[in-house]
């Protein structure tokens, strides 16, 4: 044996003994509170049994068995009660008092996987961790024989940091089917979200059957279907078919609520009022302050933000706070919602109310005189206060976007802070319950990378920015902050693949911000776990954005006339290869090391990221004219 091969043998021995000691721990998202790795592994095979120590956990055991069966083909039998202590490989589920809400303890050794929680919800969250300990093929919808089905020996103690961990899904701007909503819920469950905020009405469509108001879905659920850049479409012609849309029947709503509930996810409905109500007005025009012609918006310009001025609307899209029949309408709607949704809160919107038509309304003028309302904020507050009473009479608590703070707010109402955190901070100071959902961190409708590759929307929130989401700002009373959520508006989301692409991986960053201890959060530790989960998403057939591999571009002009461009990546260790000559760069092209001087006659900068000789990012094609435009816009 030569010296060299001896060294190699020692190294191999060291590596393999290390492997026996502790197999590499699979990536867990959100990161648990405490993980202790042990020696060995638990091998799952067709002889493994699931043992349920409490009948409360039958549904969780069944769900776990089904997930495992789908991916492994093993039909694991479920034993109940006493039969849980026999010999052989077992996954044991039990209830243990004294653990925190939704918390669980998971221990894996060679013979046994033991999962206990204080409640079925805790055990369910633990099963999601258990599944993440298995190879990525467990995500597959069809049985796979390739992997060794084993879990590393480990002891995990876990509990959520916040009780409200939500995602909002807008089904108004684009409609998503029952199956698509269920799939969204399935993906949420994997990352321990516990709340689906369902945005069911807006200017572009009313999506829930209200039996006392049938025209809401006969008329309000349908619009002209258009494709392109939403918000910039030509107004539909009178003869264009209004055949795009859809709605959920009450039976379907119950089905979705039950589906979510089985995954320990609550569903909060939102009906947005008094603004964003054009679909309702198309159905019931008498709810507007003044007569007019109202049609469901198809993506033509509606709201405008004049520079420095207040928001204004091209057509009136508000329910009229001065009309009694509006409150009767709201009572009908919220009373049916209260029957359908067991969750304690309902959301009434309250955001972005344009007041330009109120300014022309005699009814509003009379209301202001009668109620001594000094301005339109007070008019909105009057509306919100009356709505709160209607919702309370239905046995529910009311939540609204942070605009409901303007003009004063009744103390029973809860606030969802979206225009940054400031509304939430103020609301908490005033004693309201708060959910943090700041647009600059967790608006999933915004682009994840540069507009030259993304479906263009008005802003960008990269993954690294979302990962900085901290729902509890310094100095805010923690008892007031229920938690946080990310919002997926769907103006520019036309199909389920894009819905997934916009959600992942950013929702992983949101999940970790809401579940994991703040002290554990570290971007450098998060990125490799996200990359491991990319493979899990692929196995699950779920689309995700690879934008974290793409560079950002910063144009500058060092000396007059010399355009410079600076590239940066949010992930360390990538090499950016580029060209200015129109050809497609690969791993042999020059590597970016410092700001580039753009050659005088160049038309395009093309850039692609590599790591270890493999392309990772997308081919970024940046027109030089676009760099100049951005420089001029600065
Ligand atoms: C919102 O994004 N208008 C709540």
C-alpha cells in the first residue's frame, strides 16, 4: 500500500464512520426550534406499522399513511390503542399534555419514530417534519422504488413562534378552481402555514355564491377574458363575450373549508368593501351613490394614483356609505359567510377606497351633514363602524386592511398592515390585534427577479428581502401581534403554474419568519435548504422561481457618456458569465468581477450564472437601452 492510498483509506474510513454516526440531516423548512442528531437511521419498509395512541389522531395517522403510500407504494397498517407497543418498525403518534399549541416532539431511532403533540394540529405539523426527513421522492404523486426510505435518527423539539401564519390568495383577478385551491392548501400545509386568507371579491370578479343575492355570481363572476399586461388593457367592447371567470358554490366553499381544516388550516374569507366593489356594483348598481353604468373590470385601467394626489377611480367602484340598502346588502353577505366559515375573523377589506365619486355625491354630502362627518376619512370610518356591528352581530370578529385606521377605529376591529409595518405598529399601540403583511417584504405578486425575465408588475421583492420579514418590530407589544402573512394578488397571474412560481420559494421564507425562532434565522443557512427544497418541489410537480440565481443590474455613469453596469447576486459563490456581443454566454465566457464599462455600440448585455461548471440562473438579456432608461429614471 502506498502512502497515498493509505491516506485515502483512512479518509474513507473517517467518512463512512461519520455516516454511521449521523447521516446528513435533510433540509428542514421552517427550521425547528431544536434538533439533535443521533447515530443511525430508521428504515421505512412495507413491514412498518403506524401506531395511534389516541383516537383523536386517527385522521392524522390516515393522512400520513396515505401520503406514504402514494410515494412508496407501502400500505402501512394502522394500529390503535394497546397494539402500539409491539416489536417491529413503528411510527407512533400520541398526544402529550404540556406541549405548546401546535408544538410537537419527534424522535427517530432505529426501531421507532415517536411523534407527540399537544393536539392533533401539533401532531399534524410534526408529520410534515417527518416527511421532510424522508428523501425528496416522498413528494412524488406516484410510487418510486429508487430511494432508500430512511429517516436519520434525530430528536426534534418544535413549536411555532406565531399563531397566525397565513397566505392570502386572490381568486378575483383570476379565478382558480376548487382543485387548484386545494392544491395550494396542500403546499401550504407542507410549510406549516395555518391560515388561508381567501380574497373572494374585487373589481374583477365576485367569487362566492350568496343565496340572497344571486346576481353577484350570475353577473359579478364574469368578465371579458384578456391576456397581456393586466391594468393596461383596452376597455372591452360592448359585444365582447363576458365568459371569463367563475365562482364557488356554497357547497364547494364548505368542501374547501373542510379540506383545509383536515390540514389544520383555517380559512378567512375577505369581501372587500367599500372600495374594490365594481363586480358587486355590476350586479347591483343601486348600491353605488349615483346611477351609472357598471361592468366587471377586465383589466383596463381603473384605479389611478395621480402624483402626490389621492387615489382616484375611473368609474365609481365603491359601495355607497350613505345608503341604508348597502348595510342591508352587507348584512346579507356577512350572515351567509358567517354560516360557511367557522374561523373567528372575517375580513372586510377597507383598502384603497377612491373618493372622487363621493365628492360629487349629494347622498354623501347629506350623510356628512347629518352625521357631522368632517371629511371622507370620517365617512369611511362611519362605514367601517357600521360594518363592525353587522359582523359582530353574526358572531364574528372583523379584520380590515390598515386603511380602516384612518378616521378612527372601533377597538374590536383587527388590522392587517400592508402599507409597510407602520399601520400595524400604530394599530398595536392603539390596542388592536394586528397581522403584519408588509408589501415591501411579503407581497408575492411582486417580481422575484429583474423585469427583463419576469412577468412585469410594478415592483420587485427578492427572496432575500422576504427572508428579512420580521413580524414583531422592536417596541411593539407582542400580545397585539397575532402573526403575519404573505399576499398573493393575481392581476398578473393567469394560471396555476405561475401561481406556484410566484409563491415558491418566497413562501418558505415567510414560513420560516413566522414559525422559527428569530435567533435561528440566517440567510446563508437558509439558501442551501431552499435549494434542497427545489428538488422536493420538482418531485411534487410544483413550479418555483429560480430568480435567486439571477443577477440584479445597477446602471451608473462614472464619467459623462460612459455607461457602467454593476451586477450582484443574492446568493454567494456564483460566477456570472457575460457578453456584450449578442452571443449567448456560457461557462467559458468572461466572469464578472467588477463593474463593467458598457461598450459604446453594444446593444445587449447577456448574463448567466454558473456554479461548479453548471448553469443555474436564466439567460438574462438586458437591452443597453433599458440600462440607459433606468439610469435616466434615477
Ligand atoms: C392591498 O394590497 N390593497 C391590501
